[in-house]
């Protein structure tokens, strides 16, 4: 009886935590692919100032990433795909070094002198960057606090787990919020982002290509990675035409290019413009 109760508690706790993890994780992934990657780094579209501001807040609270450094390092990656200068190539560092240690390659890469001057001269820090977005721990702290409050509100009346005490229920809810934040961080850093730089730059049985043109030769599409990264797993397509805001090249690939759905919807609402694409394959 006791074992069943404990197992039910742990199961419900993990279910609640996973549900809360989805919120920051989706915010982080979609703002990474739509704003950081397709808009800021590759200038594939232009955003209205309100959408750009929301994207900046989303990145700040869910990842703490400095947008200029991210864009600069990614431009360097495109300038030296899988060459010795590539900051995170599995060809040079080994697959597992990138798949599990990509965060350390990123940390070292963004510290290299001259990176911003060479690759991000056009991205100027504005007032909000200097006073708010350049403080990653403030952003992450804000994001985690929101998740704690959401967890507290979710379970204050025993919505997920009821221990017949208002404060105990709230505490359990906050614990779910904190676990949710942790699950998001592990997923984003060690699974989702790193799969794009690791798995999608390594030949594997689920990886496929549409062309052997030089700029995309060493990269692979992986539909499962795409499904969990807002479309980023269509990485071979992206390296083939890096200025295209749509990563999908076939109708089937559209199913996993969620970043493109967001851009398409924003375009219909008049919130983005100058969207560059290449035609879909027949
Ligand atoms: Zn790449
Ligand atoms: Zn790119």
C-alpha cells in the first residue's frame, strides 16, 4: 500500500514537472530558431519591434543567452563548416564531445577575442541589451521564479497531488516548477541544441541529404531531431541555403518545421516582413 502511494506520488510529481518543463522549453526552442537563428543570425526575415522584443525576453528568461555572441559564433560555424576553425564540429572534437559537451565548446567559443568584431559587427547592443539582457542570471532567475509560481498555483488546491494541506500542496507545486526548470535546462543544453551540432553533422542511419553541394556535404537532416527542435534538425537543408527562413524542402518536412509555421503565421498577421525562402521540391 505504502509502495503504491509513493510510486503514485513520484509519478504524478514527474508528470507535473514535465508539463511545466514544456512551457520554457518550447519558448526557448522557438525563440532560438525563429529569432536568434533565422532572423538575427541569417537575416532571413525582419520582425516587427514588438515581436523582436517578446523574442528577446523569451531568450533571456529561458536560456540567458547573449544574442550577439550566439549569432557571432553561429556565423563562424557557417563560415568554416566542419573545418578546423569550426567552433563545434564533431569531425574535429569527436561526436560525444559535441553531443554531450557542446555547452563547453560554446562557452570557450564565445570567449575568443575578436569574435564579435569579426562576425557580429552589424548587431549593435541597445539600451535593453546593456541594462537587462546582458545579465543572464537575472533572466534565468526571473524565468525560474515564474515557473515556481506557476507550479505553486497549479497545485495549491491539490490539482495534481493533494496532501490535504494548502501550503504543503503549494510547496509540492513549487518543487514541480523547479524540477520542470531543471528538465528544460538538461533537454535544451544536452539533447536538443547539441543534437543539431552533433548528430546533424555526423553520418547516421536516420540522417539524410537532398544534395551533395559543398556547403551542405557534411550535414544531415534528421526528422526526429527537427520535431524536438522547432525544425532545426533539417540542418542539411539549412546549410544548403542558409538565408532561407523555411528549413523544410519537401511537403513532408513541413510537418516538422515548426519554426516556419510560426513565421508563416506572423507573416499573415503582418508582424514579420521580407521573408526569404527557396521553393519546395516536387
Ligand atoms: Zn551546422
Ligand atoms: Zn545557421
